[in-house]
C-alpha cells in the first residue's frame, strides 16, 4: 500500500505561485466574485493549516508513546488515529463541498483548473481514507474467519478493496483537456503537475484505475506537450522505471539518459545518474555502473562542501559500489580487497573511499565471504590515512569476532592475538589514544572494549578448560581472571568475574583459594546473579576440604576437643566434643545451601538449582550427622528428625532414623529407642527399593532393645516388670531365637515375684512349645510339684509322665516315677 505522503511530495514538486492572475481574469470575465474566491481560499487555507497542526500533534503523540511499551502503543494508537482521521475528514469534506460548489457555479473560468487541481488532491485524500477503512474491515473479516476456522466466511470475504481514484483521474484529465491545446501563455501554470499526478494515480499499485500503459501515454504526452518542464524529466524517470520493470532495459536506460543529457540544469540530474548506474548494476555491467556511482558521489561531496548537505542518493551509491566491487571480484576470481585496491588506484583518492571499504565489509558478511573480511578490517585500521579514525577499534572488535565466534574462520589462537592487538593499538598509551584525546566518547568506548575483551579471553580459556578438564588450562584461565580483577576493580561484571575466577581455581585444584573467592561471592551475593552458584559451590568446596583433611564426615574429626561429659538417667556417660573450625564452616555452608532460595536461578545455571533441590535431604542430614558424631544430640536430633519429616522416602531419611536411634542407645534410653523404632517402622522410611532391607534392620534392633529392656529390669530386681517385659518380648517376637529364653525368663521372674499362677502358666507354655529344650526338664518337675501341692493330681501326673517320657535319664526321673505312682 503506497501512502499518500509520497503523492504529496510529488505534488509539491509541481506546485508554487499564487492564483492572483486568475483572480483578475475571473473578475473581468464575470466569473466568481472576489468574495467567493476569498471564501474558497480561506476554507482551503484553514484546512491546510489545521492539517499541519493535526499532523504535528499526531507525530508528537507517537513520539511520546514510543518511549512506552510497544504493546501499549499499539493498543492506544488506533483510537488516536481514529480521532485524527475524524477531524481531518470533517475539515476536508467542508473544503470539498466549497470546491465542488465553486466549480458547479464557475466551471469554465481560468481559475477553475487550479480549483480542480486542489480538489483532485482532496479527492485523493478522501479516497485513500475510505480505502484504508475498507482494507482494515476486510482484514478484520479475514482474521475473524481464520481464527474461527470458518471456511464459508473466508470464501465469502471477497476480493481485497481497491483504491478508487476515478474522481481524481477525471479532474486531472479535465485540466489536461482544458489546457493542452491553449497557447503557452494561457495554459494553467501547473499543467505539468496535473500530467504528473495523472500518471502517478494511474501507476498506484492499489488503484482500481491502475494502468501502466495509460500512464505511459500520459507521461509521453507531458514530455511532448511541455518538453522544457522540469517535470518532463520526472516523466522520463517514471517511464524508465516502468520500462525496467518490464524487462525493456535499453528503453529504460534511454529514458534515464534523456534526463542525464540535460546536465545539471535538470533538478533530476543526480537521480538520473543514480538510475543509470543502478540499471547497469542490475544488468551486471559493473564498469559503467561503478563510474556512475562514483560521479554521483563526487557531486555529493562537492555539494556538501558548498551547502553542508549530501545527496540523498549518496548512501545507496556507496552501498552499490561495495556490491559492485564484491560481485566484480567474484566474477574475476580475485579477493574483494584486492579488487577495491586496484579500483581506487585507477580512480584516484576520494573522500568517500573509506566509506566504501566499510560498506564492503558488510557486503562480504552478507555473502559469507568471511576470509576476505579479514583483509578489509586490516585495511581500515592500517591505511596511513585512517590509522587514527575514532571508529577503528570497532573494526578490530569485528576481526576478533571472526576469529572467535565464526565457525568458518575460528582460530582461538589468532583471536587471542587479535585481542592483544586491540590493547596495543588502542590502549591508553597508544598513538591512537593520543590522537583521540579530545574525543572522550571514543576513548571511553575502547576502554570498555578492552575491559570486556580481557574478560572474554578469560571466559574462553575457562570454557576450553571445562571441555578438556586440563588442570593447566584451568590455571591459565585463573591467571587471566586474576589479571582482569586487578586491572578493572570497578568493572560492571567484577563480581561475576570473581565467580568464574573461583570456578577456574576449583578446576586448577586450588581449593583454599577457591574457598576464599566464594566466601567473597557469598558475602556480595546481592551484587551478582550467581548467588545461587556461589552458595552451593562454597558448600562443595568446604565439603571437599573437610573430606581431604579428615577422610569422611561419618565420624568424629581427629583433634576435636572434648568439651564436657554428662550422665544420663540410665546411668550412661556421654562425652561431648567441641566443633573444630572446619566442622563449623561445613555446617554453616551446608545450612546456607539448604535454606537458599533457588527460584531465581538463571536458566543457564538450572543444573545448580536441580542439584541443590536433589541434595536438600543430604544437606540437612549432613549437618545433623556432624553434630551427632560430636555427641551434641540436642542440636543433632531436630535436624535428623527434620530429614525424616520432610523427606521420608529418601535414603537420607532412613540414615537419619538410624542415627537418632543410636543417639538414644548411647544415652541408654531404651524406652525412647523402642518408641522411635516403632514409629519409624510404621513410616516406610527410605527409598522404596531399600525399604524392606531397612525395615529388617530396624526390626532386629527393636528385638534387641526389647530383650535388653527386660534384662535391665531383671538386673534391677524389678522381677514383676521384668517378667512382664520378657512375656511381651515373647509375644512380639515369637519367631526370635531368643523367644524360648524370654518365655522361660518370664516364668522365672514371675516365680521370684511370688506370682506362682503366672509362673506356672509361663512354664506350662514353655514346656508345651519347647518340649525338647533342656530347660524343659526342670520345668516339668517344677510344674508337676506345684500341681501336686495344690492337689491337682491329674495335672501333676500328666507333667510327671511327660518328664519321664521326654527325659528318661533325668535325675528327677525316679522321683517322677514314684510321685506319679503314688
């Protein structure tokens, strides 16, 4: 869609002067009155002035919103432009009505041509506004149909709207018809503008009236009718463009040549040069194309010296010269830099030569001729004429990029040398810096480049070391980071560099130095984005240093000083140890790594977040374990219990449970041991595949504890409770190898407690369940004697007989035979 601004520019080229002569003629011819003319002029003037104000306001509005988020601009822009269009349409329609009324009343007065010309412009504005509205509505219908997947609505949307310029065409044609055959001094002074606007309207790509053939007729009529008009040259250029688009290259060049031949008296002379050169460039006829672009640049430099303004075609001329040199060199099979050197030796020195070399580098990049770019960047920096140009560091930076970031030209060794060269050529003590001392922006820029470059060298070395794992490469990276940190203590990325320095030290095996760096990184973690990494890395370092010195965290570190002892209610003595500095630092680092919020971890460090989350149970367990081995149970137990509560189905949870049980064992608190074991057995602790094994271990410890509890009660001569405890053990662990002893002991301690009935029951149960156990021999005789004493003779006889049968050689067998017979 071609905007009306281009049409207005073309129109303004053709306008100028006033309508005073026509006003005088109208008065003498009985045409419109001066009041009518004045009213028309005032209306048109108000429209024009108001449009200038509106466009200025709209531009200011857009400038203001450009500083806001683009999404908000887009949302608000439609309503603002809608308001603008409504205002424009109101003013425009008023002027159109006045103009139409004027022409209806005075259709044939000389001044009518001028009114028609202006009205044609207004009709164009209105038609274009209507076209835009129709196009927006059409696009909305298409968008809605596509979004809804409505194929019928899509099919019925119809063709795209067209720009209806028929009223403008009719007006321009009327102007041409009214004036073409008049004597020159009676023609409308802007007849050439009417021709040009007519041709333009007929070539508008959105116009329903578009016809390149009709436009050609109009342009040729303009040339033949008004051959001395400047706009006749514009018509030649239009015709040339149309011909070139149709592949009629000779015809196009002839049209451009016609304007060129008029020389500088034509305001379109430079455009004609450009079009000629551009046409020949597109035909791969490079020598005349290059000559044309060079001529255009020479004229631009001349005009700039006189007026301070360059030719509007200068930028394109430079670009196409660079393309021409590139294409020509490729056809001849020589490097582009060599072709450029040869060309300028022939052409001679030019002010714009360096601009073409700069453009040549960009063109070569577009063509991916990276090797040839190296020579161009060298030329820009080494030519004596340009050695101190302020932007030279940029070319060295691009050269570094070719060596370090481009797969086709990558050479890290040369990249490193190029970085060194950047400092040598443009550092603070260089001739370039001296020459540019009055250009603080250029000096500051190169200082920042050198700073960044040294940081990049260090980063590249670190990356290379990470790939190879070579300790020496890690040392080289650490050395480079150390240099950077010393040289640029105020660098923006100073704290990030310290993080990478720590990584390099780690890779080099210097854990003590790495620990120092990461201590600083943790302390300053609010100043860099690697806070998560330094927190977790500091833990890893301290863990490694701890393991390196003490062998393992699962034990009391050698040299830990005794702090105190205490005696438990169970009369157990516990030795408590103080934490060595290494143990304190390890716990502190683990606590920080465990409690740190990793939600803000950068995407490139996601592995650290994942590792920290994965290791959370182990981090918490580790701190509890260290405190456990120092027998600081009051501090260890909450941490170990936290592992169980928060991460029950992890290996750390089952290990934490074992340590908690052990801590109560060491204090002799068997009740708490038993209660803990029973609770943990009900929780399915540990990883699913290891739960069964862990349950077996806990069950075994619970069995030992239960038996030990009964033994303790017996040792304390609390016979009744001891008997109860043994009986409880027997019932809970009937398959235990100690079940017979538990049942026997239950009877024994019931007997000692004077509970004969319970003792008998226990002994009878024992004899029934374990008849071959050696202890059953005495139990048979004891139970039988008890029943005999209570005159339960049948039951007594039964146990005497069982003794005789089971143990015929028993020392009690004769007595049993006697008592049974008696």
